[in-house]
């Protein structure tokens, strides 16, 4: 018998958020998920096969969640052609393989990299790897503690609710930092030649939803510091999604948290900028590079340039 699920009246913002989270996690064993995985398997065959030709462009492998997937920008059963990995790959002359999965947390991606042999093979063949993960580490625990019928976009929580949410968000940030560090170690171990681009997180909530925007802002800023603390010492540049998507009315779909076509284009541009910075970031992550950077800064200070 097919199960049905009733959505609590959470208001437009949180109804959309809960729908995304519930669909993603309930669908992992559903026909929709099977279709998604079938499409990704077909993409693997086409993209990896094309990239294996020495005369063909290289391969960009995109790892992440529904943002990487391009959720709500077309057929929900397959990654959207408007998603940033395809736009970035086209600009860089690469083949794109979008392995984003809606609803994934950093723990989900880490588990897949540890157990999915097909994903491991894809990573090993990539010239560029993008990693955009962590939004659900913050979102899903918060949704799980929502009281029935609450619309937190418009209602100020009680002291107890705010304290619980703060604790959940802090745990989510710790998960992002711990799991991302392991993810990056695995990627560099499986493919030391690839350039890895790590995306930070953006705030999808407009300032007009004051409490929700401010709560998300505090958590996202802390999570982004954790992401940078993992990425930069590994020599991986950070694609600045936080400063790229600053106009939710244009960058984010209405009553949603996912980027519009414009938002995806801005994410692609942030990835391209990070890719251009990759050689310098890799050099700065080495002892020699750090020494050179410190010497340069010392020269600038001594000359009065700063």
C-alpha cells in the first residue's frame, strides 16, 4: 500500500523547506530516487566515456546536495541543465558529471565516498571536483524540532526553543567541519591531481523575515568559517556563494531555499573565480608558499604600501 504524508501548516517558507527535506530523505528508497540514480548512472557512462578520450575535454565531477542538483529547475528526476556544475563546465571547456543528491548532509556524502565504488571511480578520473555540502546539516535538525503548526518565519520562538535551536545548529556546524575535513582528505587521496573547489553557504532568507534571516545568518557565518578552516589548509579554494547570492528576491526561488537560474549562474561564476585562484591557494598551503606569502606581506608593510 502506498503511504501518504501530511504536511503540517508551517507557513510558505517552512512548508517548502520541510517538503524538500521530507521528499529527499523519504525518496532515497523510492522510484523517484531510483530514477535519479539511473540518470546519474547514464551521465557517468556518457561523461566519463567522453573524458577518457585523450583528445576530449576533461571531467568536472560535482558532489553535493539539492543546490548542486539544481532542484526545482526542471525535471525533479534528473539534475537540471541550469545547475551550476553544467554552467561552470561549459565555461571551462569540461564535461560535467552532476552527482548531487537532494537532501544529502555532509555525513551522507562522506558515506557515499567511503562505500560507492562508482563515485570513487568518478572522482579518480576528474580534473575538477566541486563540493557544495552542509546546508542540510543546519536545516534538517532545525526542521526536526519544529513544533506542530509553527511558522518560524513570523513567530519569535520562546527562550527554550531558541536555546534548543542554537544547540542543534552548533552541532550541525561541528558535523560540517568534521565531515568536510574527511571528505577533502578522501578526495585528495583518491585523486591527488584534481583541483577541488569547495563552496561555502549562502543565506536564502530575505532580511524582511527578520528572526529567520538573523538566525540563519549567525549559523551560516560560523559554518563558513569552519568550511574555510578545512578547505584552505588542504590547498582548496573556496567558491564564495555567501557573497554571490545576496538578493533572495532574485537569486532564490519564491518561498524556497534553492537558487533561481540567475542564482545558479552566480554560483557558477563563483566557482570559476575559485578555479582561477586555485594555483595560488595550493601554493599558499605549502610551507614554502606560506613563507613566501609572509615574506611578501613583510615587504609590503616595510615599504609602507599598507
